[in-house]
C-alpha cells in the first residue's frame, strides 16, 4: 500500500514536475503534459501509461489496475491499497518518462549517474 502523501512526494521528486488542479483533483505534469492525477478520497491515482504497459498491468492485476473511457489514451487507474510504494514509483516514472521532455529525462538520468 502507498499513502497519498508518498504519491505526492514521489511525483514532485521527478524533474520538471509541477502540481496543478486537474478537474478538481491534484494533477502532476511535466511541461504542459499531465502524467498523473491523484484522487485521495477514492485512494486512486491515475497514470498515463503506454498501451503495452497498461495491458500488461491489467492482465497482471485487474483488482489494482482498471480503466475507464480514457483507456485508449493510456490513462490507467491504480488502487493505492493494492500496490507497494516501490512498484508504484516504477509505474509513476514510466508515466513521467512517456511525456517528459528530453531535458527532464537527461536531468533524471544524470542524477542517477
């Protein structure tokens, strides 16, 4: 299980991330592109993933990972009580990398050596 405060901390640690209002929810974007939205009342995060990643997660754990009408754009709901912090961090970074500009990608890669 990952807590909502940890989701926020992980998202804000990714280079170039800005928190913004996304239809009444906390959204996280890099540049102009949103890659994650947090619905704390429902204990859900919504991540923008590639179709391949989305399909793999839905097949692996349909309880934790679900989709709605935005599935074709890669938006994937993640039930926070069904995922470890480490696994969530991996998926969050995948979402970020999908929309991040090259300069932000280089910044993260340089930080890691």
